[in-house]
C-alpha cells in the first residue's frame, strides 16, 4: 500500500514506518489535501478515527497525525493508515482536511485549541473543550506546565 | 428523511405556524445542560421553530480534566488509575487499549491466562456500562420499569467484578502485562450461574421494553442515519452498526484471545433510534455468549501477569491500539521518547466521534424526540471531554 502511494506521489512522500496493520507516511502541508483525497477515493480509507497533534520544541515543529480507517473495504478493516504532516511551531498553520473527511471536524477543532494549530478553511477554529475564559497558551504544548509540577 | 423545509411546509399546512414575524424572531433558542439530567454533563444549544429543531450546536468540555496532559507527568503504570476516570462504568475497557499500546511499546508478552481474565473483565464491564445506559434511556422515554430492572441487574455484574478485582467501579484491573491479581476460588461457577440467569432476564427486557408499542412508536423511523452518512461522519460502535455496517474491533482487528472466540457482530440496517438502541441490547446477549466461552476455554492455572521492570520503558517509538468498548472503538495513540513517561498520549473515544452525528440527526426532529435521539447515540459526556 505504501508503494502505491509512493508510486502516485513520488518523492514528496516520506514513509516513516511500515508495521503489521500500521503504515505511517509524512507529507508536506501543501500536499495533504491531495494525498488524503487519493487515500479516500483510490485506497478506500473512508473515515478518520482520530487526529492528534504532538509538540516537538527541540525541532521547533508540531506534528499532526490523522489516523484513517475503512468501513467499506473488509480487507482494510484491521488497518490504520497514519497520515502526518508537520508545521512550524511559531506560526502553526495547516490546510484543513474537512472537505475530504467530514469526520475530522471536531478533532481538528480540538487540535486547534490544545496545540494552537490553525486549520485554514476550517469553519470554526475556536474554543471547544477548554473553559470559556481560558487565557493561557495551548495546554498540550510542551512549554505549558501543570501548576505545581 | 424529509428535509427541514418539507417539514416547515407540512407544519404550515396544519396551521401550526402561530407567530407570523420575520424568520429570526420565530426561532427560540434553548440551552440544554450542562447540569440537565437529560444530557448528563454536556451542554448543547438548540433553536426551535415551533416544535421542530432547526439548529444544534454541541458545546462539550464541562467535565474536561486534561487526561492527556496528566499522562505526560506519570509513568505508564501510574497512569492507570486516572485514565479510567472518564468512564468509570467501563473502566476495564478504557485501560485495555492503553495496556495493549504500552505492551507494544515496551515489548511485553502477556501470559495466556492473563489474556483470558482481562477479556472476561472487559466483557463484564461492557454489561455494566450497557445496563447503565439502558436504564437512562428507559427513564428518559418515560419507562420507569426499564430504569429499575437494569439498575438492579447491573448489581450482578458489579458484584462479580468486586469479587474479581476488589472494587465495585474503577477497578484498575487491566494493566500493562496482564491483570492485577488472579481470580478468586469459585469465581468461574458463580460467574457462569449469574450470566445464565441474566440471559433469561434479557428475554424479559425484550418483552417489556423493546416490544413495547409505546417505545417502538417513539423510536422507529426517528432520526435515520443512512449508511453513507454514517461512514462520512465516521461514527463508531453501536451507532455505525445500527446503520448497516458490521464493524466491531473484536472481529476486525482481534486483540488478545478474541480470534479464538466464536461470536457474531451484531448489526441492523434501519439506522433509526430503534436500531441504535437495539444493537447494544444484542451486544449484551452476544457478550453473555462470549463470557461463557471465555470461562470454558480458560487455562486452569498459570501466570496472570508478566513480570515488569520497576519503571517499564521501551525504545522511542509510537503505537496506536484499539479495542471495542461499550461505546465503540477506543484507541490510544502513544508516543514514547524512551523514558518511562509517555511523551504524548491521545485517547480516541467513541463518544467524541459520535457527537458529530448529534447536530446532524437532531435538526429536523421534534423537540420531544430530543432525548430519544440524544441517548440513542450512546454518548457519555465525561468520556468525550476526557
């Protein structure tokens, strides 16, 4: 499967690992929508299970990972395809995948408030789980410390 | 499903439109929750035009505790007790996938008897959760008997879990490496006896609740979620199975000893509130069947827990593991940087995913159907907030 994606998009894709039932690829932010559309239409990954962001202050980057699964294809039922992309930590902007996967709507909104990644084209980059009067940096960034620890 | 506009036209024909003012003035905004018994600890705003809901905006977060951040401050074993707080009724399942992910990262082999016991604990917990949910669903549709019976029968499984783990809820039982302690003497017979009793009770549930004409009228054909929309919205668990997709992690990606168990994935094709409330019931039936098999096939002796080093840690890497919980797929994405504490933990829960279907299903429904639709989504606010 990784070969199939690699064949279609060539060098712009980096295969991070291939484990049993798990494949992780990394793409440039500008290519995410195109790759996601390919994964949905050609490969059969029809929904997103989760979207997670991870902060890497040493590299000054934030990684956003989409875990994609399939309901329609039985042979892919056990597979989870991880599509990742990285953005600069100081000016975290990524294109939204909401037009490809409707299921990422709330996950991306959560990633916005927890890690401060602005999803361009997402209808609502605003407060979701945190209190309305939250006035601190996004809490899942590594420089946010729980008070007293 | 008829569109919202059609319903407006229909209501106009019936002369139901009383206020003839501008569009905005006609709508009334209602706030449901976060301390409303009809929603749990969850707030959503709806706008109604007469009797019809025309807008819905979920606003979770009332019970957000920052579980994912807390995980980064504790080692993998210390994380167990606080991770089960989001779903105390289903605590064996929420720590199950965490244990699987940690085992993959650290490289732990779970003894065979341990695998069986934790599958039994998770199936018993599934019953506890589903019975609790069924009781709430019953009372919000005005069926008091359906509140009393599941609450009473839930004690059977709570007592079993108490004998097994030492705690009535929040067991902290499924841990990386297996289970915390072995079964007590005589547990197998007791469990078998109670599960067989419960199977008989399920037939009575069906007669008094699911075959009740009042319940059927309130749920059949209400808020239909089509197969295509279920895929698009990425819903999970009983919601997706009610829409005709037989997807269950226990079958799709069997973990531990589930590939040795013979069971069917329960699903329905109608996608209405009735299907969404009936699929968990079918799951309970199937779960009884699974528990009986697990008890039969379990090795009679052996270790239940792998020996771990004091501060378990593995090489840097990441793992994403899922189990089927009472509310659908429950996945943990854990990134490790080689230290005993996880670098990042993301919990992907069924409730959070199913919440996306709420505005989709509620718009166009009557206000009186709101509890039937909301609770049919098998939504647990604390789990969604984490």
